């Protein structure tokens, strides 16, 4: 039985969320009206997952989350408004250790909730088995994971212009806040990030990362020449692809493809880059997230000589996407999140050359 605590100051929202979850087999659901009540219920109920509203009286969701992560860390899913203020609060929550978020429905709750019902149920199910990342370390629930196959460190890539491609989903914001600030300002290649995230969040997220990083971080919304030392975050609810414009590598934000299940699509990004550059001119990084977006495309490129990194199980909130790359024998290296930036920098160090692996 999975125990879920629903925390929201709206009685209507609580009722609908409870009904939604209780329609699924194997859920024991309780409620709280604010952060103060939530902390008391957590002590008594010991939920596996907490869905936590951001704006509440007496104690807001961010304060409550901070208390949870210090006192009794567990999987928390934020329920956030789609406003810019809501996006900023949600990103702060993800940095504090929340595993994921869903956007609070607007308008008539009973009608709008249908749009997020499947997403919420899927995220609660995944969160119940996720690893919880806090500011003081990573907590690994007692469940088996797929074995990790480590491969020897490959030689560095060439000094020719190229691209670093990062794919990431659930648990990604906290991991990107570890990796991108650790990249050196003089990085010789652009970095492109496909993070599964709604369009109302990616601009705020890019600005947050830019303030933390030596590299320049921006949301890619229009046709943009790709510059070394810059990180481009794909706009949410769309896909990012690479093209040549007047001989210059250019990032494009294009409507999301119905052929792909997740957006921004990692698969589409990798395939577009691989159509323009040799494998030696690409580095692929598969980070925490559910599903297999990008795994097959990165594995194919790896088998032709592309250098790839899969985040390890111990630091992945959800070991789906990196494990799918490993399972396809597509990972050059399997690394903890705090080792990834350094490896990218070493591969791109001046004077280093690649030898086909």
C-alpha cells in the first residue's frame, strides 16, 4: 500500500485529488490544509509521497518542504500555479529536494483536473520509488536497481567545433544545478539541454541557472547561432533541433512532434545534431528521468564513436533514462552527477584528441 498525503488549502482541490488517487488500486490517502498540519500528519502517517501546494496560510509549501527535507526526507511533488511567480517557487522547491511537480489546473477544478490526472498518477507512482536528493546528500530507498556496467574512460574528443547534448527529466533541475555551475566559462563547445518541463517554467529556470553559472545560460526560443561557452535550455512544450543557417550551427525551437512521447524531445535533439556533425564532434549526457527518451539515439551515435555519459543510479532520482542508455551498451562512462561537469571539461581540454573506441 502506497501512503500519500495531499496538502492543499482548497477543500475542493483536496477532495478532487483524493478521489483521483483513490480510484487507483493500492493507495491510502490522507489530507492536510497547510504546512503546519502537514508536518503533524507526516509524523503520524509516515507517507511515501506528499503532494504539496505552494501557496497556503500559516505555513507555505516552500517552508514546509524545507522542514520535511531536514526532519524526515521523503518524495514530495509540488502542485504549482502556471504563473512566473509559481514557476520560481517551484524551481526553488526542486532545488530544496522536491522530486517533481505538476501544474495546478486553472478554471473549474473538476474539469481542469482531467488534463493533469494521468500525469499526476504517473508521477506519484514514480515518486514512491524515487531516490530523494537533499542538500546534504542522496537518500536511496531500499529497492533493487539494475546493475550498472562501467566502461573504461575513453580518450578525449577532438578540438573541432562540436556540441554537448544533455537529456534529462524527473529530478533534473536539481542535477542541472550541480552540473552547469561547475562548467568552466571558457568551455569551447555549446551545451544544449532538453529538460522535460512546461513552457511556463523553462525561461525562469534558464535565468536561475544563469545566475548560478560561469557559462551563459539562456532559454532557446528563436533561431539562435550556437556559441561556445553558452548553454541553451530548450523551450518547454516544444522541441529543440540543430540546423545550419548560412553555414553556422543554429538552434531552433520547433513545435513538439507527435511522433515523440516527451518534450522537449531528447531523441529529436540528438538525431538532428547527428545529422550535421560527426560522432567525434558530439558528447551526449543522459541524466535522471523516467522513460527512455534519447537512449536509443545516443546509443546509435555511441556505437559510431560518440562519447556519452550516463548518470549513475546512486545520484539519479529516477534511474530510467540513464539506465536505458546503459542497457543498450551506449554509455562510455557511468558517473555520479558531481563528476559529470569535470569529465566534459577534460574531454574538451585544448590539445586533447579522440581515438575511436
